[in-house]
C-alpha cells in the first residue's frame, strides 16, 4: 500500500469498484498493484496516495488520492498508456467496473 501520510492534502480522488475476472487471485492483483504504485503512480505529479479495499461478495474498491479532481482524472487517463497499469486492468471484470471522480468539499 502506498504511504498515505500526505492524505490530508487531497482535494480530488478517483473511486472505482470492481470484481476480478474468474480465476484471478487476490494475491496476483496485490502483486501487480504494488508495482503500479511504485513504478507508475508515485512518479506522477499531484499523486498523493492509492489504496485498494475489499468489500463483500468479491467486490474491491480502488481509490487514488490527488491534489485536485482534475489531477486525479489526468493520472487515471494515463493508465491505458502504462504497461503495468494495463496488467492490472487485465485482471478486472470490465462489466463490473463503476468508476467516478470526486472533489473534496470539506
């Protein structure tokens, strides 16, 4: 998991829920997420932190914190150009994805 000590500075975030494709293990997902964090997200200007959450019935949430909502959207837009991020995306059951962007108001 990414260091979230600067999390109080966030003003924007990406929030997505999803399920993994059949046969994909949580361990495999976590292995790739670690690489995405270290080799991609942490190098992006405006990126403040990333966390993955597990809910009920095989649903996960991916949350990325940024300095602004626009910055969160910009970083997310780069996922389809990054080899590691694409490896993560390949594990996800596409029809299950629900992605949104948020601005902090308080």
